[in-house]
C-alpha cells in the first residue's frame, strides 16, 4: 500500500474522539480538581510542583512540572491506553499527517451531519 493510500485509510478510520483531540482540542479537567504534588529539596524547601492531567475525551495524560524557583514550566505527554483492535493515538511519522489534515478529516465527518443554515441575507 502506498503512503498516500495508507494515510487516507488511517484518517478515514481514525477514532473520532482522538481526532478532535489530535487537532488541538484536548479537554483537561477543571483546575479545582487538580492534584498538585511537590518535590522537596534540601531543608524541605519546594523545588518543583508536578501535575498530571488526563484528557476527559481521549485519555491522553499531560505531565506539567513547574520549577518553584523561576516558574519555568515543562510539559510532557503519555499517550492514552487504546482498546484492543483500535488504531491508537499515534500515527506513523513517515505518513506526515498534519493538524490541518486532521481538521479536514473532522470537517468532512461534521459535514455529513451538520445542519444547513442559509447565509445572512440569502433566501432559502
């Protein structure tokens, strides 16, 4: 199968929940539910704060670490657990699928269900 055919197949079969998240719309829990952890250094002074948040849609986990001294933030991710037989969150890198490709696939799926609304000032 060619890369273009494999890419088209993956996009067409990609899990809709993950598709919405992959193109940039993760839904993180409300800040009031965040459970921060602190790393203590010498003299039991805080040196870093750590927060793990799980996307409520796809299950991807963001790991935030904030330096207690200068406020710098570092974020890493863990991919969501995928049920047996599903594509998964990752798309093979060699297929070069962009966020725009993911958005277009999402728009394609939305277009089949969207309510048609006439443009302002146009008769229907």
